[in-house]
C-alpha cells in the first residue's frame, strides 16, 4: 500500500532536479533546435490535450514574444477534426506537439494528419522514448525526468514547458547567454518550493475558502489555466482562470470572503495587475500573490525565462486542498493517465 498523495507530493518537490536533467538534454539538443529556425517558418503552432493544451497556450505566447513569429496554441482535437479553421491558409508551419505520455489519441491523429498533408515540420516533446509520438517528428525531444506515477501532471508539465522556453530562446539573437541563464532555474525553484510549502498548507486547509480564481496575463495565462486545472482535478473545487484585467469585467461579481484570488504577478505590467488584486482585496477576497512578498522570485533572472517558477506554488495549493478534503491527488476522480479513443 502507498500513502495517499505521496506520488504527487514527491513529483512536485522533485521538479528542480527534473529541470536540471532536462536542461542538460536541451543543451545537447541545442544545435538541432537552432537548425529548426533556419527553415524559415511562417507560423508556429503548439498543440496538446488537457494540461499540455494549456502548456501550448503559454508556449505560443512566449514564443511569439521572443521570436516575432505568429504563434498559436490549439487543442490537438481541433487540429485533427477542424484543420480548415485551425491551420493558416498558406505558409510553412512548425507544429510542436506536446504530450507527457506520447500516446494520447488526439495528439497522434493530429500529427499523422499534419504530416500527411505536408504542411511543414513536426517537433515532438514527450517524456517516454518508447511511445509512438517520440518517433513521429522531424525532431523528437524526450525528457524522462518528467515521467510521473500520478494522473495529474505537475513535474511533467513544468519540465516540458521548460523545453518550450528553450525552443523560443533559440530563435533569438542572444540565445547563448539566455540559455545559460536557464541554469539558475533549479536553484530558484528549490527556494520557491521551500517558501510555498507552509503557505499552501495553511490556505489549502482553510475551509472558509470555497472558490479559487487564478489570474495570469500574456505568457502566464496558459500557466494560470493549468494551475486552475490542477485545483479542479486534485481537489474537485470550484476553480477558474482569467486574464488579470478581464476579471473586472463581470467575474468580480463572484468575489466574497470565501474566494481566494491567486495572482501570477508580472514585472512588465506589475502596476496594472497589482491594482486588480487591490480591488479584489477591497471586496474582501483573500489573496495569494506569486512573485511578491514571501513568494518573490530571486533577482537576476529575466522575466521571460522564469515563468516556470509560478507553477510549484499553485500545484502545492491544489495538493494541500485535496489532502485536506480527504481525497487522493494521485488518482483524481474519473480521470485516467492517458485518454485513448477507439
């Protein structure tokens, strides 16, 4: 018998080690990643299912910001079932397919259809080298350090997200120093985890909190969506993600003293985002602000590189709420590790 939640907890806490291993693999694959960008793509599409769809949203926003190329994130099912409304009408496409398992049906079918239509090149990111996706692309990157025993993704998500950050950086003229700067992330992740553990436990065990809202904008909106999904999956709690300023346009009507607003606070637009949080606090919402106060990020890391640090505090919050409710975050209700379609 295994203790309830032990796999999820270990997978959350071991993320810095997983990132360090992934960064070694990414350094080895740097020439291949740089070669991709010499193919002069007109569009970059990122795709996945569930958590990796939210990863695709975050990766597309960051890659467009850094590369200047048009980027979109779409569910694999949309690419497979609705290609006419998903793909650009013309131009060469790089499709980046992301899957923890490497065997999700929708992702495999989307990649097969993409290759058959000869729309461009396929890059795959996954965690299991023996699975089908790891052999489908023009370039296949596998990160075994992201492998998990839990159903809900934590370590896999952050490790694969880090790979997309490296991909985006290789498109820039300053890729060398930026990629070197990524080496500081494992140590920074350990510090954030140490600070987040007591905060997440206190808030997760507070049953006066009934609803959770996660705010993130720009490259952080996909990450806010993923953390919100973790809260749903692990703890069966009411949870929703929003862009920061959009929260004022209707959703703020749901604010009561039983609401916790979690802000993924940026540096670029800190004043505007902090004003939203202040407004919600004035309406009696509780706040958890990531990248401020007890959860401030270490100095010296460029903003575009450190988005992965928002993930561990949110994952821990979902884990602690699940444990407090007597649930098993390792095996969420009605979920399987992989979705197979007949």
